C-alpha cells in the first residue's frame, strides 16, 4: 500500500524499503542500478489509468489498513 497524489492505492514497491528503522546502511561491492528502459514504460502512467484511479478513490470507501 502506498499513496499517489494523496490517494491510497496498491502500487509498485520500492527497490529498497525500511519501516521505522534507524541507522540503516547498504554495504558491499556492486551497485543498485535499475533498468531505466523498463521504468520509463511503467512511469508513463496513461491518463485513462489515472482517471480510473481517481474515480475509484472518490466513489469507493477508503482502503482498510
């Protein structure tokens, strides 16, 4: 569960995530490097999809936690 423009919804998960954590480090050799060609396709967010999310959010009850 995440929020997008203030609307709670299910969406893609982040590459790295920590909840209520302190002093977190990512160590070791290598890189965290996303394939941006894939992300560019996902980030387009076609307008009909955004409109559908807004409509669902306004017409349906908020999601339970």
